[in-house]
C-alpha cells in the first residue's frame, strides 16, 4: 500500500545488493528516494528506472562514505535541494577477510569509517529533524555477525556488533517520541559482498544456498514499518544467533573460525 503522503527515504549503498533491493521496495510503496553510493552512473540509472516505474522522485548523490567529510556534505546537499528525510537507511558497508595483522591498515580504518562512523554521523545529523517532526524511521543494516566474535573478519564482526548495540539503545531512547530504529541482521546473502571481501572460498558461503537479497530486503522493510528493534531474516539465522549463548564463550571464536576458514 502506498503512503498517503509522499515521504522521502535516504538509502546509502543503494547501487547494488540489499540497498538496491530496498530502493525498489520503498519506491513501490510510494516513497521518494535519495540514493547514495560511490558510482553515480548506477545510481542515475536506478533512479530513472524507479521514477518511470513508480512515479516517485529520485535524487542520486555520489559520495565516498569512507571520507569523514561525506556525511555533513551529503546533508548540506540535501538541505540545499529542499529535501526532508523521513526514513534513513544506513545500508552502506563492506568487509575484509584475513588475519588482522596482515590486512591493509587503511582498508580496516576505511571499513570502520563506513560501517560505524558514517552510520553514526548521518544518524546524528538527521535525527534532530525527525525528533522535531515527531516522525521518522531508521534502518541500520547490521548482520548475524553482530552476535559473534569473528576470527579472520575480526574488525567487520566487531563493527556490526556496534551497529546492533547502537540501534537497540537508540530505539529505546526515541521510542516514546514517535520514532523507531531497526537493526537488520541478515546472514550470508547473495550480493557482491563476499566477492569484495575475498571470502568466496570460506566454508561460511562455499557450497551453501544463501538467502536472496529480495527476501532479506523485504524482511527488513516489514520490520522497519512494524517498529521491530531487531530483524533476523530466516529461521536458521535466528537459531544460529541464539545457539552461541548456550555455549561457553571461550568456545565460540573457535567455532566461528572453523566456519570462516577457506575450504580445501
């Protein structure tokens, strides 16, 4: 069902994967869109497609979210265009794979900037306006990794633990003010994520039937609209996030490490 009043959703990482799938869902439900990613051509093509299909206004803004100056620049750009953001979707994020001591330090710092700092910065810049209007929703894309320590992806897992904790706490702070914050925690999903992280050969994804991006995005959208604090798509994913709580904590890193190792 389309919204009765046209609202605007800002989606980061909108040029592919879960972000692109969410853009289709929001447009189908009558939201105008601000699409943000590094690749302007992809964003422009997606925006034109969604405008034509659903009659919504789409604004494409190219931005490198690993740049600390990107969030205030992005918000200033939207203000200059007269855009008010009703829904913020912090979807942009990436991972690296390997032993922490051997990974490129700048790559790890860039990941922290995108996965944690930019997400926090954008939320802080846009939240006051939502509070003033007593209307708004925020969807932060975390991961089932948020519930675990992750050897061979140590910084990524830790970054998603931050996103989950931050989202749950913030949801509590704003719940009585007409707002809601939802953490979407998918397991392995069929996107370009695994390829970028160079982990296609890990046991975690190799040979497994992993969830399709449309199912994950739809679960996230439904949870967001329903005001759910945490959404974990898929029964097996929900079981896998619960089981470690039953084990001695010292055992969990080894179990995750075994799942993350490359299969031979």
